[in-house]
C-alpha cells in the first residue's frame, strides 16, 4: 500500500516549530554573549582601578632611583677630578704640626717693589747759580793744605742758614720710606705718580709732619730709549693731554704742596710745554722746584711769567753712590747755604743716602736750619 505524502499543513507546522526552536536557541546564545560581554568590562575596570592605585608609588620609586643614580655619578666625577688635580706626593714629608708648617713658610716681603731704573743723571751735575759761584765740593782725597779756604760772611751767632733736603723717587719701597721719615719732619718727600705705595707714603709723611711734593716725570733727551715712568709729560702730547695728565697726577698724590721734575732734560727746555705746566701750578697754588737736569732749562722763565713760587736744586747728594762722595756733597750743601743763606739738596731713597744723612744730621742741625722746600721758594 503506498504511503501518503505528508500534507502541506504538517510540513509547514514542522518548519515553524523548527524555526521557533532555532530562534529560541539564537536568543539564548545572544543572551549568553551579552552576559559575557557585561562581565568582561567589569573585570577590566577592576584591573584598571588596581593599576591606577599602584602607579604613583612606582613613579616615586623610579624618580628616587634616578636621583640617586645621578648623585652617584656626579660624586664619582668630582672624585676623579680631585684625584687628577691633586696627585699625592709621597716624597714630600708633611709637617707634624701647624706650628712647624708656619715656621717653614718663607717670610713674605710686601714692603718693596722693584723700582724701574727711571733716574738718569748727566755725566756731571749741572750746578745752580748759587752752586756755580762756589768752589767745587771738597774731595777728601785732596790734602787739607791744598783746599782753598772758603770765605764765610760774618753772621749773628743766633742765625743759621736754611737748607731744604728733598728725597725723590718715593713710591716703590715702603720700608725705606718709613726709615727716611724717622730722620725727622724737616725732610721733604717727593712721590712718583702711579707708584705702588705713592698714596700710602704721602699719607704717612703728612702724619709725620713732612712736606709732600709730586715728583713729576718729564721727557728726557734719551726718550724713548729711556722711559721716564708712568704719568710722564711728553713733547708729543697735545696741550690738553699734558694738562689732563698733570692734573690727574696731582690728584693721585694727596696733600702735595709743590712739584719737582723727574728727568725732563728735554721737556724743561721747551717754553710752550713748560708754560702749560705752570698754568696748572698757578691754578692749584703749587710751587715748583727745578731739579736742573739740563742747563738749558726754561723753568725759571715760566715761573717768573706766571708768578709761581720757584726754587732750583743746588746739589745732588748721591750723584755718585759712594759714602765719601755723599759726605762731600752734604758738606758742599752746607757751604753753599753758609755763603748764600740758603740751599736746596736732592737725594734719593738709597741705602747709602739714608746712612750718610743719619750720620750727618746732628752736625747739620748745629750748622743750618733744616726746613721744608716751601720755605725756600720765592716769587720772581
């Protein structure tokens, strides 16, 4: 018997049932996926929260580690540099105590700076008018019988001629300056401008009662082979430059009363240049003492023109640095003063000059009246 094919209604019912069951299963799967998806983000959020709580601690640890590493390398680099720059000297014995270390240190000399050889003299001293009228200085090697007698004018017993002694070139040896100042306030101190101890010596001299002068460098005939020193007045300068430099030098040395020339065998022979110098001296009320480094000097004419108090050097005490020569020149200075009533001597801060002056001072004070240079200048 032949089988009947299923009816269309039953087939469609079966298909609908299968479709509905498939739909149910798909819905279940989708619900399960959604649940899984919901759970997974929750876990991620939890993990993220935990990571956020731990990150500040780990960053602090990393920062500390970085700082410590940097400090270590810096200290190590400093140590290496110190070892390189300060090698150990095993051969040098270390002093046992601080006292021994101090004893072994050499004494530090701060009182003397090596003075450049500024000073130059003509082969023979150029005499002043007073000195030219006198017989030559006594040479102690000459027999006494051969020395011509010096005629002395009759003077009252209480009268003593006046003598001014100027010591030039101060400014480089503080110790020697102090020794000369101890010889008495009668010595006049001439200080070089722009020198190491110039201001200090000037202040000490004023406190001691000594008169202070500016020892102004001026151009010599030997320039430029011979340098007159810092602050020099040169013929190549313009008038304004010379005036400015002289004013600056005057300001450098405090408390000066006058000026005398250092070298200047060329400049002191030039009228225009010396007139400029005396213009400044007139404005500042300073006197001038011509050191007479040239017989052709025109300083006296400029002083007369501007009515500046003026005097000139009669004797260089230490033209020759021998004890006997310095003694003879001191005696020659006294003789000029005894004949003419006054005399001006110039010396320098040499050891021999100091010793001979110290030796001669007792006799000097008996025979002459030692005065500052300002007492022997006059207006012509």
